[in-house]
């Protein structure tokens, strides 16, 4: 059964790769806009956003599904990676902004020239982000560093379970409030937006959107491959052992805090990469992306898809967000209720998620077949009946 499931998973991943890297880009590039099968550039950006959310879901699942750590703060790391690339994109706008200044528009509006006169109004920590290479490194370093500091303090104090979830949510909420402040130099409530170029190319050009979508697909495949390899090694076995019974692993001589810290930092870096590719395709990054409800949504994606596998979170992220895109237009006010009901139904009736439906159906079929007699024409013995004839009783006088 395990081998069959693995083959099915590889077929699904292969199909997604073909659709993402060949079919959809070809329908966008080679078909005229009037053709019914043409995929618009806007649709490519929307699909790319789904793929970035799938990367976030894999990061959450690596931590929750395979290590047993339910973090409600992975949206923070997703956003930190987005801000790292967004800062570089903001500095490449040049004089094409509303104020025709070399500074980003929000810095001109908030009079940063008076706050930072030595650098012409640009905050010192923004200056290195003029270089794409530095921004690319920071996409991994910043989420990883924040996760390392928080995880080291938490795991060193042996905080786990619901307490770890609450602390991670508190960290996310505190960061959200901090980024909402205008004096924090990251755009405040409006965040970073109005991007023009990436690596010298027009960010709104159809070819650029197509390349960004394909890059998101490649990133998702790379993260899936990394997680598949990691969970199949001895490290992955210890990972699952920590999830099932951390005390036994401790008694076996393993430093579980080190393992959990490594997985936590790796998950944060994965989420940061997803956030970095999310920003140029959506065109904005603001503090609402790191709000606690975003991290909760990522947990729902994993639960709906199935956190017992790696393909489940991908299916959950893409499926739930596609449903959200439809429902927020057709039933805008009722969408939160739909999401809540979906989570409750999956938790109660599909604990293994959508990916576990075939196995559950097979189990039901076997149980149903077990209740039916093999030969309907054969008589069935009633409880308490005996198969041997009773001896004849002697006549009484």
C-alpha cells in the first residue's frame, strides 16, 4: 500500500510539473488572446500566487506534520522574505514614482530626508538592498535568523505543545503591529508596492510574469524534493519519532532541541523563499500578510490536504485558495464561514485530509464486503446454534 501511494504521489507531482512548466506557459505565450484556451497574464500571476502559498504550506507541514510542532507564525517568515525582495524592487523604481524622486514614494511623503539627511533620506539599512545579490541572501538570512533566535529561546526552555503555538502567534502579532508603524521605515499600513522592474525587466510584461510563474513552479518542485529527501533519511526518522514521543527520543540520548531548532529554521527559510516570489507576482507586500490569521490559513491548507504526506499540503494550498478566489467574489461575506466549516468537517470526518480519501474509501469497501456472506444461497448459522446433532433421548416411563 505504501509503495502504491508513493507512485501515485510521484504521478501527481509529475503532472503538476508538466502543467506548470509547459502547458500553462505555452497557452499564455503561443495562443492569441481571443482563443478560448488562452491563459491571461493576470491568471498566470494568480496561479503563481497559489504556488507560492503551496511552498508556504510545505514549510508549515515540515514543521507540523513531520515534527509535531504547530507553529502559528510561519506567515511572519513568509512576509520577511517578501519584504527582503520588496525593498530591492522599491529601490529600482527610480524617478518613475509619483513624486519623481529617487526615494520610494512613502519615504518622500513621510519626509525621510529630514530623518536621514546623511544618506539623502534613505535609511541606512536600506542601502545594501540596492544590490540584488544582497537581497537574495537576505531572503534566507532574515527569516532564518529570526527563527533561530526565537526557536533557541523556546526549545532551550522546553516549550512545546499549545504553549509553543501561542508564543509563535504572539511573535507574529507583535511583528505585525511593529510593521504597521510608519516610523519603522517599511511603508507602514500600505507596505511596499508599485514595483516597476526586476533584474532590469519590466515586472508587468507578459514574458516576465510567465518567467516568475515558472520560477515559482521550479521552487515548489525543489522544496518538495528537499522535503522528500530529508524525511526519507535517518534525520526524518528522528523527526517523526520526536513527533510521536519526544520523551522516548530524549531517553535514547538524542538532543531533541537541536533537531527541532534545525527544522524550525529550515521551515522559516522555505517560507521566506515562497514570500520572495509572491511579492513580484502580486505586486504588494504589507503587514496584513504576516497577520496571525494568515498563518492559521496555512495550517488549514495542510489539514485539508493532509499533513501525513508532502503532496497533501500542495493540494490543500492550491485547492483552498482557488476556492477562496471564487467564494470571495460570489459569497464575499460568507467566505470565513465556509473556511471554518471546511476545517471542522475535515477534522472530524477526514483526519488524514483529502489525500486520505482513497484509503478511507478502500477501508469502507473492505468493511462492507466483510459484513456480506461469501455465498448468499448458503444458510447462515444463528448465534448459539450447534453444528452437531443432539443425541436421542431415551423414552421416559
